[in-house]
C-alpha cells in the first residue's frame, strides 16, 4: 500500500477494533477542583483521572447521609442525523427548550446522536473525525446558553477550557461550611422564586430561558458516528461526581464502532448513581435482524465496563462497574427496531395517520413483551408518529414517496418492492429507563427536517436516595 493511499493504517484499525482509549472523554470541567485536587488543563480526561467532585462541595459522611432534595430533572434527547454535518444556521432551540405550561429548568441534559459522520470505511476504520462533534457541541451550547455563550465560555473546539465559577454560587461559599446537593438545589429553587426573571447574575444568558442558568459540558464521548454528551446546570455541577465513560463496538466483525454504544456513568452527591447509554443498533428489517438487535443489547450490557476510581471514599458505596449496577439507567438512541409483518395495509395506516394501529406491530414492544430484550425496562406512552424514514428536507415518509413514484420499466418492480419494505415507517428512535423513583414527565418528538429521522426527547424527574428508592426496577414493572 502506498503512503498516499487513503486507507487507514493498520495500527489505527487495531486500536479501534480493540476499543483502546474508550474511557477517555471531553469536558469543560478540566481545570477546576474535582475530588479535592485541581485538574490540569488538557483536551480530554480519562476515567483514571476521575472527575469526582466539584468547585464547592467537600464530600463527607454527613453529606452522604443527608437526604437530598428529591427529583432533579433530566432532559434526554436522541437524534440520528444521517451522516450530515450541521450547518451554522441550524437552531436546536425548538428541540432542547420547552416553553409550555410544564416547562422548567432541567438540571441535566443528556443528548445522544447517531451518524454524526457518514458510516463509510474511512470513518469506521480510520482516525476519528472529531470536527462534526465539535460543531454539534457548539450548537448545543448556543441553544442552552444563548449566542453570546461563545464569548462567555470557551468552545469545545478550543484547545483549553476556561475556569469559571458561576457568580450565583458565591453566597454558598460565604457559608464557610460544606455544601450538599440538597443545599444547592434548595438554594437554586429559592433564588428562582425570589429573583425577578429580568435580573441575571450571569450576563449573556438568554431571557427566554429565564435569564439565569448556564449549562456546562460535564462529559462528551464519540465513537465513530455515535456521540453522547452530558450537560449540567452550572450551579449544580459541583454535585456531579465520578464521571466515567465506556464504549462497546458492535459493527463490523462485532467489534467496530459503526454500531454499538457510548455510555457515561456519574453520581450525584448524596444521591443515586446514574448511567446513560446511547446506542445505534443493527439495522434492517429482514428475518433475523430483530434477533441481531437483541444480541447487540445483550452484548452492550455484558461488555460495558467503567474504570475504577483511584480514590474511593470510605463513606461512599463502591462505584458501579456495569450498566445494571447503577441505581438508575436511561437507554437512548436509534434502536432500529422496525414494524412486524401485519398482513398488509401499512401504507393505508400511514396515510390515515392511524398510529395506534401501526404501533401494535412495533417489533421492540413485541420482543420485550416476550422477554427477549429489555426485561424490567420501561418506556413512556408513544403518542407521536413514526420517526423514520423521511425524505430529508420534507415531511413525507420515504415509503409514500416511493409508492407514488412512476416506474415505467417492469424490471423495476422487484426493486421497488424491496425499497418499500426497507423504507416502511417505524419508531426507530427510542428512550427507555430502568430504576425506581423515575418519573417521565413527557415523551415527544421534534419536527426538524434536517435528516431522515426526527429527533426524540423526554423529560424525567428522579427521586434520589431514601426509602429504598434506588434499587433496580423489578421485571414486572415494564409498561408493555
């Protein structure tokens, strides 16, 4: 092979096959006091460095025993963007913000993307293309913090991150004592009630988000086309501990990263351990493809391992090593489950928008009901149309577009039949959860026409600690 060849080097292929450095992740919070020591500034952090701590919180047994304020809110979103890099004019605000009557400030944003790069041989086997991920992170930062956030906080594409302490936290420092998670949450709620929305202790925050809260990137991790990022409200970031990441490749040869999972583990001070799993499972709707997806889920659960912490606390439980060892788990992504054969009439159901009848053919629900996958997991009520497959840039399903096309050649009939089957609309993009004390406030999809998938999001509230509420949910708790 010539030096000018565009094929990946063997060394790069082996590293990606073996998922080397799969525990490294990026974060805004890499020049601040975490776990009682100051982290040096650099581009990525690994689990060996363990971002376990914060600016204000000093961990103690008293803090861990102190009951936290219940139900922090988590916004969880997933979107397959079809291998397209985002353009500067793409606005994520409609997807990430909620101005309805049930709107509130999420404490945590968990956002997963699939196919942020085209899944070609160069991207699957070669060096990671990180440019699209930086663009997505910049767009998210702008949507959460406003356009001026580029001036107030360094972009993820920069070579370093600025140290920043939210001015709204200074009154907590003046207390002189330790600060627990409940202190911060209670202070934030009291402050939001007492302070008019027109005032802001932090400049350049968008007024329609209340003019107060900024969000910081706690962790972002990419594996080929899968990107998972966790954003935490800046005033609560000190309560986040033990951030770790893990990847499992399930693509080519069962190990490459064109399919698989990216997971992030973290703990909230005085509360539960949380795990977020962003996946892109095997595609296709031929016989056996459903079993391949079930196998992907089983392998992800089996192979995901989070690194150990170097300095475990004597009054803190051992850090969970696997997905199911966490108190609460949210699984999001393009799960790729399709519709089962239902005796025809699919096109008519789609044209009449009879989504409830179409949902009865959902493969994921059938597989879960029979106990073959996601036993003990829950999913909210689906009250939105299928999220796949659209003609990019339109509101038309690809199935209907093909069906309405004219084919003059008889030789195209078999090809058209195969395309119709492959492009049957389906709820590929899903969000599931596991663990007691979790409540889903809403479950909906966005309407961006950017890709052939529609984005999906859900808002959760979680009870932390106490009353045995952090044990995994039993198998019969599934809503299916």
